[in-house]
C-alpha cells in the first residue's frame, strides 16, 4: 500500500483527491494538511511514501514547503495545482527546482468520463513517484557544470551499432526525450550548453496538460538558447530548442520541416519520443545525436535504436542520476545506446563531440 500525504487548503479539492486515491487498493491517504506549517508537523509522524502539495496556501506556500521538506526529510513530491496561466505555471516549476518531481493538474470533479481518466492518471503518477530516488538540489549545483569525466562506453557491442569511438557522422541535429524527472534533467542539460550552440535541438517531455507554456518559460530562465514551441512546417534553426505543441507528435517531413501531427499515441504517449527519434533517423541518418533521459516506461527506446542502426550517435542517461531508470534502461537493453552517461557529463560531452565530429 502506497501512503500519500495531501497538502491542500481547498476542502473541495481535498475531498476529490482523497476520494480518487482511496478508490485504489494500491494507494492510501495517511494524512492531510491545509497549510505548509501543519504539513511539516505531521509528515514525520505519518511517514508517507509520496507528498502532494498545492502551490498557493496560507501561512506557508508550496515552494517554501517543498524547500523545507527537501532540507529536513526528503520525500517524492507531486505538485497538484490549478495554475494554468503562464506566469503561474512558471511558479509551479520553481517547486521542481526546489526538489519536487512532477506536476499534475488539480482535478475539479468534472464529467464522469473525465473524472475516471484523471483519477487513473493521478494514481499512476503516485505509483511511479513511490518508487523513485529522491534528489536534493541546491544553489551550488544549479546551472554549474560538475567536473567532466570520460564517458563510459557501453561494453555490449552490436555489430550494426558499434560504439562511440567509431562514430563517423557529422552531427547536424540533436533530439532529446524524457518523462518523469525530465524537467530538472532538461534544466541541467540545456542550461549547460553554450550560447553559440551550432545545431537545432528537438525535445519531447511527457507533461500534464496545461503546463507546457510554464515549463518552456521556466527553462528559458536558465537556458542561454531560445526555447520555443515548434510550428507546423517550420524549419528548425541552429541554436534553438523546440518542444511540440500539446497533444501533438513532433517529427520532420522529407524536407526537414516540422510535422506537428495530431496522431494516435505511440508507446502510450502523444507526443512520443519514439516518433521524434524515428523521424530524425529517417531524415538525418548518421548525422544526428539522440539522447534518452530519465523516465518511466519504454517510450523512445526503439526510436533510439532506429537512430543507432542508421549510424547516429546515441546516449542514454545512467541509472545513478536518473530519477526513474525506465526509458534509458529499455534503450540499453535493446543495445540502442552507444554511450551511457551521468547527467553532469552529457552537456560537456555534446560540446566535445560537436567539435570533433567529421
């Protein structure tokens, strides 16, 4: 049984969240609080597996609460917020900067079909967060590169793929995918790239509806490169970071322009990392770089394999620095990753390989 603690000042929202979580035999609400101050007193006694907190609350807001929890008794934290305006959603991501793991839109009851779908999504989020590693983040870590170590070349070699040392491409585009833990991973990676980065960066992040604009605005505060939403039939530009519109896959057409298609989910997701990777493999072949970051499930694994089979350079984030070692692990099992790297070495390695690619 997964023990959940809810921090929510709205009685209506608290009732809905409790009802949703208590409906599952796998989740149990072990305590609730209306303020951050009250939560800090109760959490050590309740010993929850996951904490859900709102953004705006009396006496102590969600940001202060998250910072206090991560400093005193680190737990997986899910931000459950109704903030859907761009300014508000950027504030939501400040909680991720403080140590929260993911965001989820506050349910409003709604129609029965919507209610059931939202309930299952929430329960799935809680189940994922209950099994993750908790990373604490501090100001010394943020936006600063750690010492660079030589990357670990995957020991298992497949003849069609080989390893990083025999890479013969001339990298023209970078494609990245992530899920749970991805926002902070993107912040660390993209925030560490130089302002004169010479190629386009195409990204997919699994994120709850309503939070994309805030996520991009939050990333822009730490990234020296422009971060934007891809436009259909637009040509990707060097030194620009692109994410797909909500509920759209991100791929490239035969002329290298964006195809932001409204299509069924692939690997259970829309947007799908696999769709992006397979498209980049088809258009750019060996002249591309694919990176699969932290995340639950297998989205992106077979797409990264397709890139590797086409001769591209492929990287998977290592287990130690992944919040959830799901997607990268699947790619490694398939033999899709030429390299397995800790987060702090990925950006320096990208810069290094771009200088040396032929």
